[in-house]
C-alpha cells in the first residue's frame, strides 16, 4: 500500500492557525501520519484489477452456460 507525503510542520502550523492548540495539532498530524491512508491512484489500480477479474469470471460463466446449452441440444437430437 502506498502512503501519502505530508509536511508535518506545515500541517501543525495550519491547524494552529485554525485555533488548535500545539498539542491538538500534533495529535491530529500524528494520527494522519500513522493511519493507513490510501490515495485515489491506489484505489483506481485496485478497481482496475477487480474489474479485470470480474470480466474473467463473466467469460468463464458465459462459456459454461453455452457449453451446457450445446450439451442439452446434443442430447435432444
């Protein structure tokens, strides 16, 4: 999993400018830097991989259905 880059000093300063105490700002930044945040790019990659697997499964199911129908037609003849 990729991580995000964050300027912790700037983040703390911006939070302090918004009214957070130094301890609160440091706590928020600590939580963010230790969290398993995911970027949009990572989500897109995972979705593309999932979509590829979904298409493979659909192709296999379709082939199985067609083979079953052809088998039934053969038996009926």
